[in-house]
């Protein structure tokens, strides 16, 4: 038996009926709403590829039930750019080569935005500690850290 939920996703009010109470937010985002930039990387909440912003916080959407997002504001990677302009974090990832295969990149960007928010002088150590819940199997993290520092300074 499903329930009805309403949420604001990427600035658009959405109402969904017959939502299975056990449905994860990541599955709602990908399967029901067709926003496939949010990735599923591990099914165990360890990799962070599914990170989105919910009510202003970076959350792993594989750890949130869709019904828990009822009434929430959710932003996915698709909702970050405005008028076709990349955010400072997205541009820094591009400029500083903070991605390789790109699978973890949406989650890294979503986590990074909240990590550096209001901290233009964030240290490498703070970034590395803040990203402990996000795994990249390709880059070795150095360019990810560099991109986040550049983005933090650009946002200041």
C-alpha cells in the first residue's frame, strides 16, 4: 500500500501517489523522477555517489526513505547549474581535473558544496576529513581536494 508525498526537487514542486514506504530516496530520484545524475555506487551508504542536498544538508539518498523526504526541498546535481552556468564547484572540478570516470563526481560535488560553504580558507586536511564518506576509485583525491579549495575561494 503506497502513500502520497510532495516535495520540491530542483525548484519544482512534485507530488507523487502510491509511493512504496520502503522506497529509497535515491530510487525515487532515479526511477520515478528520471534524474539519473544521482548515482548508486555501493548499496551500503559507504561511497557517497548518491549524495544530494535535502533541506540544506548533504545527505546520502540511499539512507533516506522517499517518504522521509515528504515536504522537503531536495537538490540533485541536475539542479545545481543556473541558466546553463556551472557553479563554482562544478567549474573547479572541470578546471582542476577533479574527475576521471565521473561516476563519483556528482556525489563529490554535492558533498563538496556543503563542505566548503562559508569556509574560503578550508585546509586540505579538512576537505579530506569531510570527504571520508565519499569514495573515488580513480583519482587519488589530490585534484578533488584542489578543486574544492579553488571553489571555496571562488565562492568567497
